[in-house]
């Protein structure tokens, strides 16, 4: 289990206070046993003899965070034991951490075996080479595929059937990079080596082949940007204006303060095809009215 800790990044510094907390407990327990000379302290000494080191403390903190993420984003979660036993997304993430720790140290076969076992167990395929940040939440998860060079930021949410894949047989970086707080809805495909910006949303069933700016909402096949920073995008001018507002918003103190907030509301997405048909209908009605006016004049 200690291999879990080799998969670490700068975000783990957030758990240092937990490490310090465990260190203080060990120090205080030793002091109590030394001063009181109680036989009962044998139990404390035993705990201390197998006491938590830095890596063990970080592991517990990360597991607790993983469980907390499930409760925050899935209203169906009822108890900790249910989450531990019944959430395949968690199992896939934990197995990936072990596989990734081995993979980045030059192992090839064993990490792939772990990955295949995870796919058999959960229906989720994560290549050992994929880089995954803290706070990933996989809801349901069946059919999810994450490629070797994919990179996921913090607090990403993936739903069933999502593919983070490539578009060919090229070497090197060939899978997408997802920023922080990205939501990818059911059945969406993000294909290619490009970046999906922070707080972006990918609608269900979309096929995204181009970069997505921060705070954008993409729907359709191929994916089209339909919202930027909460504003409906209809023309290129709307897109550039919304993007400017998004950049300004990114730099605000409010955005920094709410960095870990994840907006899971992706069910009220615009339908570009329906809007196009509605626009055509209105245009036809206008032409009919104009034709009627001309006929009446004659």
C-alpha cells in the first residue's frame, strides 16, 4: 500500500497539517507512558511501534478526501461503508495510483496487469501512464477510457461512457489535458492532444476535437462552444466578448477563493440543432408574411 504515496504532486502539501497532527499524537503518547509508567500504556506503545509515518498519514488523508468527494458530488451516497464497497470509481482510482507509481519508475507489464484487473473489476480503463490530480470523481463509470498521456487537473468529474483518447497512432503526447473543475458528461468523447480549460463543461454525447477555453460549455458532434462564462454564444463576436469576460473573471479574487467549487449542473445545455430549426421556421414565417403582403397589394 505504501506505493500509493509515490503518486504525489504539489497538492499533497495541503495534507501536511495532518502529518504534523499524527506526529504530535505519537510524541505525546510517548511522554505519557514515560511519566506515568502505566502498564496500560503497552497498548499505546504497540500502536506507536506500528505508528503512522509521513506516507501512511498522507495515504489516510487522501483516502478520506476521496470518500468526501463522493459525498459532495453524489446525493445517492448514504454511508462510508457503502462508498468503500460499492463505488467502482473509487476502486479504479486507487488501483490506478498503484499502477501509475510503478509505471513512472520504468515498470511496464505489472502496471498494465493492474490496469486490466481494474477494468475487469470496475469496467473503467485507465492507462497507468495517465496523470490524475486530486479530487477526481467518477460517477457510475462503466465504459470510461483514459489514455496513456491524458492529464487531469483537480476536481474533475467524469460520467459513464467518457473517452479521453487520441485520434491516431502518433507517438508522444496524444491525449487531452483537462484543467481543474472540468465536468465531462455521459458518453462524451474528447479526442486529441489539446487542453480543456478550467471549469469547462462537455455535454453528454459530444465529440470534442479542438481546444476548449476556460468556463466554456461544449455540445454536439463535432463539439461547438455554446456558452462562455454563463453567457449564450451565438456569433463569433459573442464568443470573443464572453472569453474576455471569462479571463477577467479568472483573475478575480472571487474565482481564486472558489477554486475548488465544482458546478455539476450540465442538464440544461442549449440545443444548437433545435435552435437552428427554430430560426429557419421563423425565417419561413417571415417570408410567408412578406409574400402575403405583396399578393394583397396586387
